[in-house]
């Protein structure tokens, strides 16, 4: 097979671009496994002993789905790099599959954040309905963009099909960057609720010198999460836009890993504080903060009191 000079130059560029995901995805899996073993003791102590509730189910799902997702990323990227494994049809089918698997992780996190916002607003049905409708709209918009992008994917990678690349061509462009815009907009809406709540409660608590409740801790955690996820989504949008000179294609491995780690650590933080607060209250004889007001009986149980030892 004879290649022109232009094809050789393009092959060199694409080959270098395809090598990056092979290395980065291994780093992402290593990061997730390191975080897993570093926090496994806390998981056994605070999560496994917890009664079944929204917080426990959410934590365990995100924890192990993230690990499985990164294992899938590694197997998929490295197996596709073996000569003769991939084909045009496989590459075209795998692209939307990877994006949907990543979107499931993001949607799961958004459900968790919806519940936390619902809790912060004293179980307001209006807030829940509004956020639920916007959440469904963001999913529909994502799927519509995904279908449109998949229809033009064949033409986008047509020039690289005959090149002996390690895996599917790491070519992005078209409207691929817009896939995560619906999620970004929805995250901004949720962040607006958190900012509103923080401006109404945290400043007053600091001025009065009151001890922060679990609700106040949730507000702080939410703000840190939204800052992190905003950076990740912006990074993804630039990467998926095909702006290789700015950010090369790293694969979605770092995105999947960062989302899972941030979410599980956020949930663990609230759980540990709840357990420590209960233990302190038992020793001092004080009323457990959070059993009334923001965390009364009508609230979804994100945390469950620590079992007495």
C-alpha cells in the first residue's frame, strides 16, 4: 500500500494522538485504584455498617461503577490498539457507546445533586419538579446531539480509515464539543440553587457563631463539587472540539475518574461528619444536630446514624 507525503504527515500526527489515550487511561485507572485502597478503610467503617439509605446506595454505585468504567476504558482502548481488532463499523459504534457510558456516570451524579438540593430546600416539591424537568430536558438534548454527531462521524474519520493507526482514529470535531453543553447548563442551574441557599444561611450562621449543621456542610461540599465539575466539563468541551493544539485527545478516562472520585469523597465526607456528630452527642448528652430543621423526618436519608459500638 502506497501513501502520499500528505498522508504520511497526517499519519504521524494521528499516530501521536492515538498514543496519548493509551498512556493516560492507565494513569486514570491507577488514580481510581489508588483512591479506592486509600479510602477502603473508611468505606468499611462508615458505609458498610450503614443501614440501607439513599446515601449508601449512591456511594456504592458511584464507587464501583467508576472502577468498572475505567477498567472498560483500559480494555477497550488497549484491545483496539491490537492490529486487526478494529474496523470502520466497530469504531463508529464504539464512539457513542463510550459517551453514553460516561453520561450514565454524570447523570447518576446529577441525580445525587438533585436530592441534595431538594434536601437543602426543605423538601420543596416545586424545586424537585423544576430540577427534574430540567434534568430530563438535558438528557434529551444530549441524546439528540449524540445522534446527530454519530451520523456525521463516518465522514469525519473517512480520511484516516486506511491508515494503520493503533486503535480508532482520535479525531474530534463537528458538534462533538456541544454534547456536554446540556449537562453544563443543568449543572449551572443546580449551582444557582446552592449559591442562593448559601447566601441565605451560611453568612448568617458565621455571623452568629453557630455550629455548622450537616445542611451547611452539604452546601459547602456542593459548591466545591460544582467548581470541580465545571472545570471538567469545560476541559471536555475544548478537548472534544478537536482543538489538538490546545488540548490533545486524552480519552474520557480522566473525566470518568475525576467525577467518580469527587462524588464518592463528597458523600463520604457527609457520612463521616454525621457519624462523628452522633458519637459526640452521645458522649456529651447534647441533642444531635441535624435531627430537626434541615434534616428532619421528611428529608431523604442521605446519612444514617452511626451504629453504637
